[in-house]
C-alpha cells in the first residue's frame, strides 16, 4: 500500500464522531495494529464509484463496505509524477457497518 501513496500524503476524515487530520503514516499504523477484515470475518469489499481525470491530476471515489466495523466513502486525490500515479491525499467518512442479526439471535427473539 505504501507504494500507492506519496511519502508526504495526508489523510483527513470523520468516523465515530472523531475528525482526523494526520500524515498517511497514521493509516499504516492503524492497519498494522488491527486484524484485517479477512481474519475478522467481515464481508469487506471495495467499489470504485467515480474517477475524474485532468492531465496529470485525478480524483477517485471508492466505497468500502464492512471494514474495521465501518463502511467508508473514500476520496483520493492523485498526481502523476515521472510516469507514476501517487495518492497525495485521502479524505473519508466512516459510518458503522449495518450488521444483520445472526440466525441464533433471530430464533431466540422469536421464541421469547
């Protein structure tokens, strides 16, 4: 993932009532400190919903579902430098993932 981001990239976002403004290293630290969705059983999936391109600048919108207990809308700003596209900033909004009740919970509720 580090190769996708400019070394001086910044991250800004909102999740759980917190607003974040931090160097991209904070994202790396968060990912390293937490179990990935594949290990926690979250049905994580990403969808690119928009790409805007103007010469050597671009903006990408990506929706992430079920990742670390949240659904995210991410906005990435990129620049092309020396033939390589690099993300220079990430802005996001996170909302708690809507979880479906498991079958046992449904059965227990219906039985009472």
